[in-house]
C-alpha cells in the first residue's frame, strides 16, 4: 500500500512540476524540463509496480538494490528538473 501512496504523491509532484515548467513559458528548456519530469514519473511508476509485484507473495523477496537506486534516481531527476524550472 505504501508504494501506491508514494506513486500517487510522485504523480502530484510531477503534475505540479510540468505545470510550473510550462506555465507562461515557451522555451525549449521549459519543454525539456516538463518532459523529463513526466519521464521520471513513468520510470518511477515502473519501479514501484515491480516492487508491488515483488511484495505480493506471503514471503516477499528482498529489495533489489537496482530498484531502490532506480527509485532514488527518479526522485533526484525530478528535483533536478525543478531546479532548472525555478532558475
């Protein structure tokens, strides 16, 4: 359940990030930042779905380091896009 809530929270952040990136701006940087935020949300959605499936059995598998690094990379990527948008 926690991964679903986290994905929903990330979706809200992504929507606000894309909105901020594209609101009143027509530069290539704004479009690129908006696209990267959306792409990072899709990547996070894939990582979260893989983890949800791994947790489904009664004895879930251990967390794979690649999955956690992937989730962290998505969050850092969205934060980097926010820095670009706010400049």
